[in-house]
């Protein structure tokens, strides 16, 4: 830190930036129209400096961490010298605006201090629909980006304070739910207005010259903390391979290979060996790939590192062109979220070899994205949600249930809001017993959700994963239960692919059940504390039979109900299981 910089003042300014980014996030959430933004919270906000470097990000979606910089640099390269007070920019295209996928629309407002461009108030939100072949614009079967919806290079939505009516009309004409999309865009605009106001006020209070100094100090401080954290990790090359189950009725696994090279204070992430880009909507633009690496590494760092661009400086991310993690145009990428989640999971598998005490076993794999669409009362409706699930067990505790993936701080949409707004009834929502991978620390349980369709001609599409390759355990822990998609479960049920390349048309009364994968276990199940297994049985997370077969814990039912631990039979059962395991290993 420079001699003239005061560390206390730096902390005050850092918290000021964080507060502004969070205030923008709250405003966007409270003024948004669509459930995917308002309730599932699939959006992010950030403050950037005049060069587009992130200063702070709202507590929303970690997978957006680092993505703002690429988009802002793209914008600045194309508009430098033509940016004025009152301008507001809009863009979404991965190839024309360094975006992530077409539903994620950036709205960015330049901030001027004493006539000079000194910052940006930026937002990105997942819009419920941006056109294309599939309602919701997550077309898993799309062969190229032209099929996925409205493509926007960075354009001036407002110029010097005046709205560009033509862009608003083009957006309205190309989406299925213009009221929701325009409402969410206006929420983004309002959030950037507040961000600009508060950023200017912070400069007025601290002084423009001092702010320029402390912005550079903030980047340097974040870089220094990140370097110290990396230096504490053991040097070495750590590799891991993971998969996405594949697309459609006859899926072929999509392979992710990562090589994590830790050397001193720097780390490189190399995706060589990962599958080529596919004819489907799950290709991840390279800014998203970099964001996945930043999010995974940030998650295992203990320091309170500012979420600013400086944190990324010691991290290098590379990938071959034409792969699923660095596609070439016109590759489709509307459902690229599943790829981002899998990259983080793959990185966690590599990090488990370097820092096992900081990593959980594999979880449910990020969000499942069901989409229901149709026409009601002469108007189109589109309902999507990012359904989150669980984590795997860790060195210190069991996996958690009903939590978001570390890549996306998002939320399941409340039942009441779904039923009040759409012709859908939620008939089951809960946990699935025996689904968490066994281990010294058990994996989190699967979540099951059932959707009853209440009108004919309702379109269903689903993005899910982890059926053929369920969440892996670590250090002797068992895999979690696989995921499943069923239509009308029971006699005559129909299983759907994990990644549907073509939507299904459902009639009134049809029932769709999605069961997420369970989290992987951590450590040897026979080392699990028997009272913890008893507690799981009492809580109905584990059945008595599963307790005996998997954990070697024998329970007795009381005459008046309830369960008790049979310590003697538990010791003998565990001895038999260990002997059987040793015999199998010798064979």
C-alpha cells in the first residue's frame, strides 16, 4: 500500500462501494417484474471504475464475478470518445458485446466526476424471454446463436438522457412477454440511476483526487490478499475430470478436464482436453469460463478479499478455441449456466487435492431450470425458475439442504407466487430420504418438486443434470443419488432426458416431477458417529434399513415408538462390513 494511503480510509471507501452495489441489487430485486429476477434473484449489480474494472459486486450471483470487466472493456473499446453524461447502454450478445448468453442483458450507465468519465453503474439480469425458438430462450437444441433470440451489441438505450424509443420497440417486438421484459429493464435502469447518484456522493464526500488514489489501492490490496492466499496453497499441478450427462434422448457425455497449476503467488487454470463445442445451447462464452474460475478460487480463500478486479490479477485462465468452454461463433449458448456450474464443480474436484479441508464433496450440480409456457387470456406466459438443491459433505460438517450452488446465490421461487401467477399447482416440495451420499459427513438430501399443469397446450422444457454421473463423494464418501425427471410418475410414467433438446407439450392435469441429485459424502461412512445416524433416522433423512446397510448402525424400535441405538450390534455390523470391504479389496 502506498505510503500516503490510509488503510482505515481505504476500508471506509471499500465498504462504501460494497454498500452501493448492494443497494443497487435491492432496488433491482424490489422493482423487477418477473419471478426469475424478483424471486429467483438471477441478476447481479456492480460498480466499475472509469476503465471498466469492477470495484464491488452486489451479493447476488458469484458466476458473474469477473464477467463485468470483459463486457465493460468491450463497451469502452467501441464507444471511447462517444460516451456522455446521461447515456445508458444495453447489450447481451456473447460475440458482439462479450456477454454471457442472450437472456442476460447488461444495462450500464457511465458516471462522470468533474466532466471526466470516472465510473460505471452496471447491472446484468436474466430476462424471462428474449425470443428465439423456445419460450424462455434456453433452447438446448439450438444449433447456433441465431436461433436463440434477440441479439444486442452494445447500443445506447439512452443518449444524453433521452431514451431511444426504437430500441424499446425492437425489444417489445421480439419477446413473448414484453411487459415483464420492459419492466425488468426499467428496474435495471433505476438501479443504475441510484448507483450513479451514490457514487457521485461518495466522491463528493471523499474528494475526487483521493478517490482516484484509493481506487488503485483497492485493486492492489485485493491482489495482495489473493496472492497471499494462493501462496498458502501447496505448489503443484492438480487435475480433475467431470462430465455433463449429455443432450437429448441418446446423450453423449460432455467432458471437462481442468489442470490447476499453483506456483508461488499465482495460479493458472487450463481447460485443455475439454470437449469440443456442441450443437446445443450449453456452450459457455469465455468471459463466463473465467468467471467460473474466479468464483471457485474465491470460495476457498479465507480472507475478506474485496470483490474487485484486482483479485483476478494472479489468476490466469486458458482454454482451446472451439471447445465447450471457449466456443467460436455462431455456437449456441442460451443454457450455458449448466456449463458454468460444472466448471466450478470440476475445479472443486481439483482443489480438493490441494486444499481438502476447504472443499465439499460434489453437490446437486447447480440449478435445474424448468420452463412452462403457453397462452392464457390471449397473452403469452413464460415461467422459469432456477431450482437449487444441496451441497456435499465436508471435512467438518454434513452437506446442506435447500441452499444455492456457490456459483449462484439464487433462490427457489415460493409456491404461493407460482400458483398466484401461472396455471401451475405445486403438489409436492420436500426432501428425499436416503438420497444424500453416505460418508463420515453425509451429503445433502435431494429436493423433489412436483408441478401440476392446469391448462392444455402447456410447453415444458427442462435443463438438469447429474443422472448418469451423480455427485461424487470425497475421501471414501459415497456418491449422492442421481436426478430424475418424470411425467405422471407411477404406472405408465415417462422419464425425460436431463437436457431436453425439444420441448414437450403437456395437457391439462399432467404432472411433472423433478428430483434433484443428492450431495456426495465426505469420508468413510463407517466412521460416522452412530448418534448422528440415529439423529438422521429420527429426522427421517435416513431410513433404518439404509442406516444398517450403509453406515453399519443398528437401531431398535421402541414399544411406544421411536428409535434407540444398539451399540453392540452396531460394533459387530461395522466389523463385518469392514471385513467384507477388505476381502473385496484383496480379490
